[in-house]
């Protein structure tokens, strides 16, 4: 990954530099050509001024020739001076065979003899190269008496441009190397953090539930990823601990009734032939133990479902659910001699957020637990209040719980001193799991005189 990242960064940097260098090379070539053309044009006018006397009177041709040679030595440009007929009177060539030659057919010479300044480039068949030329007229009074032409090899311009591009290319190469070095340092830092995060994930995958990533190191994105990993690790660790606790509690709680069931059945088989009535009693006791097993298994399944549904949150009417389910308990309360009092608003609805079926099970479990400890002639009150955080309250007149017992009341399979023998000790644990999965809070409190006050505070659903 690191080398791939470095390669990508250097490739992008190289492309950017190349895109910039191509138009820059064309620009430099044009700038150099314009600079040289301006310089040649200036020098041509200077030579034209010195050529006027030689063209008018024929005096000073030798001095003009020496000046042309000197100019060629210093600038590298070829000089040709022609008269009004286009015949060369001075050249900068070492071979003077071209003196007297007719240059009037050259377009630039013809333009200069016509009084115009001619600049441009053309291919020379004689020299087999491209030439940059400047031709200016030599004017005496109001008439053109000749012309001066300077030619310069275009290859020199190209060489100058290549030299400058070489310097720029060196800078570009250094820039490319610096970008590669920066990419190496950056990728090494990133990959080091990712490697550490990968090591933490592999430790977690190998069963080390304490594996965590450092959320304070690396780029913001890596820190965010580390925090997400830690949340996932916490969630996985919690789920695994819950499953372990579930399996441990289930095996512990099921072992005793299963052992008792087996002993009763074995005893019933022994008594079947000699004492059928005692055998029937053992079988009845085994049936009761079976019912207890069924209750425990159903409670464990309900608890397991509550732990796995924390993402299925919907909007329900707390008032309507509480009102309907409390009414289902009224006949049993009357049979047990318990006065059931309900304070649930008929209108309007109280919308709360909860997982499907959670409010129904919470109401049933709290009422069931309260009814289990309520003596005949006592009062059981169910109240629903609205507000920013709607609440469900179930109050009983039972023996209540001590502070230590309240602290343990939500533990699985814990049963208070006043619990009935057939209880499973899972009711409040299920209520807590359902409330937690719904984003609600449940708490227990002692009443002033006697009894227990169970309160569940829900999140109000937005319209």
C-alpha cells in the first residue's frame, strides 16, 4: 500500500509538471525568438546608419566590412549590405565571393528596398538550416539607397531554450523527488497507524477482547476509524460477555430443576409397583418442575430477544398499551383480593420510542412482579405520566426491598426474600434489557411506608 501510494503521488506530480513544462517550452521559445528579433532589428538599424555613406559615395566600404566581421564574431549573425539594385557591397563572410551577388530576389531584401522592415524565418537551402532574419532599409534623405540584412541560425535559439528548459527540468526533477520523499514520510505515518489498527483487529479476531486502538494518533480519518473500531470492540465484547453470562446462568439455573426432575421420575418408577399413590405424587411434582423449566426457558428466550433488538426502534402509544394491558390483569387482581388502581390518560396519546413489544412486556412484567408480592387487601397502582420524558410507574404495598436488594434486583435469576417459590428471577432483568434496548431508563425505589415504586422513563417520540 505504501509503495503504491508513493507511486501514485509521484505519477500525479510528474503529470502536473509535464503539463506545465510543455506550454512553458513553447512560451520560452517564442520569448527568445522575439528577444533576438528585437536585438537584431536594433543592430540592423545601427549598421544601416553606418552604411549610408558607403552606399551614397562608395567611401568607407572597407571600414563597414570590418564592422560586419566584428559583429559576426561577437553575435554570430551573418551581415549582408546591398545597394539600391540589390547587389551585395559588404558581407561578413570570410569568403568574399558573394560580393556583387544579386540579392534582389530575396523577399526580405525586396521588402527592405521597398522601404519596409522585414522580419521572420525561412529555410536556407545553401546552409541547410532554418534562419531568423531581419532586413531594414538604408535611407538617405527621402530615398532608399540600400538595405542591411542580418540572419541568425534558429538552432541557436533552440539550444538556448533547451538550456533554460534543462534548468527548469532539473528543478522539476528535484520537485518530483521531494514529492516522493514527502509521500514516503506521509505514507509511512499513515501505514504505521493502519498497521497498528490492523494488529488490534487481528488480536480481537483471535479472541483478545481487550484489544483496542489508540484514538489519539494519526490523521483525523484514522482517529475516527480507531474510535469506530473501539466502539465495535466494546459492542462485541459486551455481546460475548452477555452470551457467556447467559450460558452460565442458564446452565446453572437449569441444572437444579433437571436434577430434581430426574430424581422424582426415578423415584416414581421405583414406587410404581408397590405404592401407586406415592408414585403419582412424584409424577405431579415432576410436572411442576417441568412447568418451572418451561418458565425459565421462556424467560431466557425473552431475555435473549431483548438483547438483540436494540436497532428496531419504533413509535408506540404508551398510554394505550398500558391501559389495555392493565385491564387484562384486573380479573386476577380481583381474584387475589388486590385493589388495582389505574391512572392512565384516555386522551391524548403519549408517543414514545421503543422496540416492538417492549412496552407490553415491561407493563406485564412489572405488574406480575408487583402482584406476586402484594398481600390480599393491598393496593397496586399503575400510573402513566406525559411530559418531555413520559413515565410508567407501578407501585405496590408489598414488603419492599432494602437498598442492597434494590442494587441486585436487576441481576438475572436473583430473587428477593419475599419472592414466590415458582418465580424465575428473570422478570426485572427482562424489563431492564427491554428498557435499555428502547433507550429508556428503569429504576426501583422504596415507598415511604412500605412497598416498591418501579419507574420506567421513556423517550418521547417526535411528531
